[in-house]
C-alpha cells in the first residue's frame, strides 16, 4: 500500500487546482474532494481532504464565497490594493 499523503501535500495540490482554474471554474467542496481523491487515489481519504480544506481556509489562502452556492476560492484583491 502507498504511503499516506500529508495534509500539506493535499492542501498544496488543492491550492494549485483552484489557482489554475481561477476565473474559469469555481470549486465546490464536493467537487474539490472528488478531484483530489482521483489525483491521490488510495493515498488520502475524506478526513484528510477535509483537514486540508480547513487548513486552506484557516491560513487565509482560500475563502468560502456564497454567490449562488458555496464555493472555495482564492481571496480577491480589492481595487485599490496592489
């Protein structure tokens, strides 16, 4: 059996997915979970994925948005912010 993935590995992969598709696709938590399960296979489970999502949100790398559904996105920069 393959070695278990770490929370950091999973959260980094999630962040890359979200960043690469920014402006084209919004990720729901369930869609992100399915994509990560497919990417890592047996190396991670739903509990690890949930912990990785929590890590992204708590670190401020990603935020939940609630426009027509609940999505995980990278925080948008304000107009005056550089």
